[in-house]
C-alpha cells in the first residue's frame, strides 16, 4: 500500500487493484435474490464465503469510507481537480480490490460447495457468479 498526500488528506492506495467499482443503479444481493426467489438457497443466517475474513473486509471498507470522506473534504476545500481525480482513482482501486477478493471467496466457498452438491444448484451458482462478474466488468 502507498499513502499519497495531495493538497488534501492522505489517502491509502492498495498495491493490488484491478476492476472498477459498481456504478449508478447497481443491484445488490438481497433484492436480486428476492426477485429470483432463491433466498432460501442463500439463507440469511448461512455462513458466507467471506465469513472467515469478515473483520479484514470491514477494515478495508472502513478505509474506503475514509477515502470517500477525504474526497468530500477535498471538494469542500476547493482542492485542484487533478488531485481529487487521483484520489477518486485510489478509492476506485480499493473497491475493485475488495470486490475481487469477495468474488474469489464466493467462488471458493459458495460455488465450490454447489459443485459438490451437483445438480441444478451448480448451474445456478455459476450463472449467478457470471452475472456478478459481468456487472464488475461493466463498471
């Protein structure tokens, strides 16, 4: 990780960061699952693939939240636009990195579990993961 300080608050940029954050109108799990009627398959109380890394994920998301708050301060303080764009890029990369880690955990846990069970469940999980990847690539 590198910390950059433009004419505003320091922002931590992850060393590894590929995809873009989801854009306006992105849909998330519960709404989409309800639409497809498969809440029972996911279970609100089920152990999800990210469970073992939950504290680490929350820490990363708090860091991203801090980056976004830093962007707000930069705009409030009339910081040079290129400096703000640099920090937007760092925030986006941090979210991309988080999304890829979460996707990997989903594949290793949820999709792998469905593969062991076989049948229609594996097809549904692969389709679900494919749609999630497509949403990440559109951003």
